[in-house]
C-alpha cells in the first residue's frame, strides 16, 4: 500500500534522513478519514544520542559565524517556505486535519515570518552593552546556550517547529526538535528546507517520539535548554525534569482565557472575535477565549447573531477550499471534547447550538460540531477546564469589577480579550486581567513582532519578538580594569 504522506525516513539528523526501525511504530493518521498516511518510528536512545551529538558538534562553528550570515540562511529558508506554501499547507492539512483555507494563511506562512524576522534581527538583536565605571568599564555580550531542545504540540506543527527553531538558530544555537506523535510530518519538511537554504548540517535535527522519548531529551546532560509547547501537566513534568540539571526552560502551556464583551461593543466584531477565538483550528488553539463573558444587556442579541453565524459554518473535507471547520486531530481528542459537551449538558448549561457530531461528514473522521453553551456558570467543568475543541462557553456578567475578578479566577493566565467602544475602560481592564497576551477589540492575532506567552500556570518565557532571543541566549559580563591592581597585601 502506498502511504499518502510517507516521508523518506522518520528522523532528520545531521543534514539527512535517518531510520531506525527498532523504535516503536508511530502511525500518522489523516483525521478527516481515519486513513493511515505515513508510518514512522519513535527515536530509540541511539537516535537521541545521534541527534544530540550532531547538534553539539555543529553548534560552535555556527555560533562563530556573524549574525548577519546566520540570518541570511534563515531568510532564504523563509523564501523557500513561501514558494512552497501550497505544498506545505497540504502537508499540514494532512498532518492535522485543519482546513486548507486556514493552513494556506496561518501555518507555513507564519513559520516563514518567523525565519524572516529572526533572520533580520539576528544582527541587531544580540548586541550587548557598554557600562562606564569611571576609569574602568564593563561590557556585556549575549552568547548562545548551546544545544536547545524543542518539543511540540499537535495543533500548529509547522509553526511551532519554526517559532522555536528560528530564534534558537538566530542566536547561534543548535536545535533538536521533537514534534508531537500525533503530527510527525511538518517538522521534517522544515528541516529539509532549512538545509536546502544552506543551514550547515547538524544544526536543526528532528526526531520522532512520544511521552517516553521526550524525557530522553530533557534529561540529557548535553542539552542546555528545553522549550515545550504542550499541556500544563506535561509542563510540570518537563520543568521538574529540567530543574534536575538546571536547564533553561520556556513553557508554552494551556489556557482557559476570558474574552469580555461589554454592552457598548460592536456586536458583530465581538461575535466574530469570539468565533475566531473558539472555532479556528477546530478550537485547538491554546490562547482561545473559551470563557466569553457577555454583559447582560446585549446577551440576547449576541447569542442570536452568534448562533446564526455558527450554524452557517461549513464543515467538511479539509482539502476543499470552501471548508471552514475540519475534524479534531485524533479520535481520542474527539472523544474528550464530546465528553466535555456531555458534562456541559449534565451540569445545566444551555445548549445554544451544536453539541454532537455533524451529519454531513464521513463517520470515520474525527469531527465535532461547533458548539455554543450559554448560561454557563463559573463552577461548571466546561468553564474551568481546557477543552481544546470547538466549544464556546458564554457567561453573563453585570459590571466591570465583577468580570475582572471572575476572569482572573483560574489557574491559567495565557490570554485575554476585551471588546468595548470605551478605550479608557479597555486599557483599565486589560491592565487588571492576569494574562500574558491580551487583545483589545480583536482576538488571537499573534504576528511574530509581538511577544507571546503566558502567566501563572500557562507558562513562562516568551516566543516571538526580540524577547525570544533573550530566551535563547544568556548574558556574559566582562569587567575591564584599566589601572594597576591595588591589593592590601
Ligand atoms: P501534550 O502536553 O500532551 O504534549 C506536548 C508534547 O510533549 C508532545 O510532543 C509530547 O510527546 C511531549 N511529552 C509528553 N510528555 C512528556 C514528558 N514527560 N517529557 C517530555 N515530553 C513529553 O500536549 P498536546 O496534547 O500535544 O497539545 C495540547 C496542549 O498544548 C494544550 O494544553 C494546549 O493549550 C497546549 N498548547 C500551548 C501553546 C502555547 O503556545 N502556549 C500552543 C499550542 C498548544
């Protein structure tokens, strides 16, 4: 049988594809049909060693290159990604089930932005400072960390591979990246493109694996940093393991973000923002505004428009450009989401629309209807736990102070949004909401220029922007004595 998306081998190490069939089998499944589209192997300990050794060997020479020369290669990779956007987007759709309508604008393109941005700022973003000290002086320099490990989630496989790889490489590090076992394909394509763009071998390696493989990377003594995108429970495990050898960590974890709609908001924009922040990527977005607080006066009108627009969403074949909502990434995730929907019904939330499996799609696909619950209260399971599916919870509120307190009453702190015509209020509210990335009168836009990351249990460290370079480098301080040393003995 020919498999639709079979890569040349499971891993990409030291500039070439590598296989080790001793590793357990990972089946890559197209979520729209349940079809196996590729068969790969998880990395054995020997593969992990090989990848880390290649990265360790290649890194010093890369770090010794000028940042401009490093940046040039990254920018070339960005150009290749844009030229191949169609091909990469189709691969991303096969890997994740996300509709081509989304992947064509949000995945490889955002990865390319990342290589372009970090390629461009490598030369200016890594400068140190000069500190006058009277006669003496000091200076600081930003130096790379060494071998960095990236571990990805399954919702944005190509984007995550780039968001971690681009700043790491720009700062002079080498990377070993492990994609999610659910979406093993995209990162291999990124590795190939980087090498085609001229990246010296050994600097960006991809190995496959699951929760058994991750710890082999995290515990490895030659690894200086781990950047994880994943759930909070995984974040706790990875941070704890990394602490054992005092590795640097960036944690991009989950959320249950509040999106607050005041009664003076442009209702159509707020409905659009809430839909984007709950249904894009079939709800599998960490920063989603899954608790939509709507001021009571506009509740009826908001729900009316939301319901009409939600019921008009085109669900179907992800490869059809008209399709707006694809399947969940896996059968397990589909079941998890359906069980949350049942909990919502059982705990007394009002089902406005959706609530089950759409009837216009193949029963083999992992589809769930876009679902809206109203009259959700803070204590309901669907208002407290991250569902990671197309399930929007609408909660009522009366005044500003109340909604801030309730919005913050969560262990998470990834994102938040406010829709209002009163910009003074908007700034006052975002100032008090406990989140790392916040939006006023829009939602979920994450261009590479702005820092992205969470507070509280949603993690620490930042991706994108100049801030990311700081998380892939460290500071050295040099004190220069200009006179004779005066010692008292
Ligand atoms: P997950 O936590 O199950 O897995 C994430 C990755 O960690 C996978 O590659 C997995 O193989 C690996 N892993 C699991 N256990 C490990 C261990 N003990 N040591 C090392 N690696 C281990 O997450 P998921 O289900 O793939 O993704 C969904 C989660 O990711 C959601 O909670 C979502 O909010 C979060 N997410 C966060 C961001 C962000 O930027 N903040 C972005 C996307 C997704």
